[in-house]
C-alpha cells in the first residue's frame, strides 16, 4: 500500500504492457482492462492505451473517459490513428483527476484481447 500527500490536479500511473502484445493487435482488436477499484473522495479515474511508434505516440481513450462502476474498460483499437501492430511500445495510462483528499484502492489490473465480431 502506498500512502502519500498530493496537491496536484491529476496523478498518472503508466503500466508498461509487454511489447509482444503488439504482435497480436490490429484495427479489429478490442482490449479490455478489468480493474476493480474503490474511491473514497472526489477523484475520477480515466484510462487510455498508448502506442508508441518512433517519436510519435497514439492514444486510445476508454469510450466514456470515466470509470464504469463495474471496473471494466473497453478500448477499440480501430480508434488508433495507426495500425497498432506497427507500434514499438504499448502501455496503459491510469489517470486520476482531482485526487487530493481521496483514497484510491486499485485491487488488480487485467488486460485481455479479443477480435471485433464480423457481421
């Protein structure tokens, strides 16, 4: 458990994902992040997946940009400006806005992958 005092407007935690993940991703991919959490206070959680290629980064925000009550976040890689398989690195940003005077417990982070259904 990490306990600290913080006076900023937001706090960001970057979680590196294995680069091998990029070998399985395409524009048809959907990444799901399951992150059970509890917030006591006014803090809000936003998540984004970031893909780096060269000096450029491309972000895919979670659809509603705020934590759903069940802690399950979906990311459609079709929203990425590039084909994610051409990236060199990938990570998950967990962004806490208005964290002052809040207690945030993140119990686990699970990232899964599936392909979009074809119609």
